C-alpha cells in the first residue's frame, strides 16, 4: 500500500462523534444561521440531562429572548405575528410556539419570565430546549431565507 493509498483510506474512514459533539455542531450551525439572519443575542448552549431511562440526553437551548427578538424569530420561521406597540408577553409566547410547531418543532411550550434590575423590569421568553434534529431543522429554515 503506497502513502497515497493510506491517505485515501484515512480520508474515507467515518468520523465518529459523541452525542455531545453532535449537539455542539448543531448549536454552532444554528447560532451561525441566526447571526447571518441578523439575530443579535448571546449564543445558545448545550444542556445534558439524564433521561427517563437513564440515558444522557443532549439538547440545545436558545437564550432568553426579548419580546421583539421572539417576534423576529417567529417571523423568520414563517409564523404570524401581531404588530402592536406593546405586545403582551403571553401573546408573543404563543406566536413563537406556533411558529416553532409550524417549523416541525414539537416541544414543550416556551415560558415567560420577568427579568428585573434596579431601574426596570422586562419580560423575556424562554424557548424550549431542542433536540439535535429540531436545531438542524431550524438552522435549515433560517439558512434558506438568507
């Protein structure tokens, strides 16, 4: 076997990734697609939990979103968004969840939380944690609209 043959054989070897590495790769793809689409937010994170059957499950969580960011994401995913000056957080949550369902992401509902600082308080939407397949689907939708 020549050096060239050995190099070709090494290149043909499959790449083995851990589930955590696969989740990280999906997270990076989603963050890149969001950034290229004009999304300005902190990066998403990979979370590891032990599932019901004792298996470790890796999921991706998008950071908490302001109401305008949640509406932006819902629009990018093809969802319907009400255009009012002061949208209700619960309405925005429902719009985002509807857009996620429309994109094929069947997950737990998003949550509304209030972030307070000494000078003000602000509603934030916490999107559901997503599987690798759901993250890949969202990234593909965002990439197609660029």
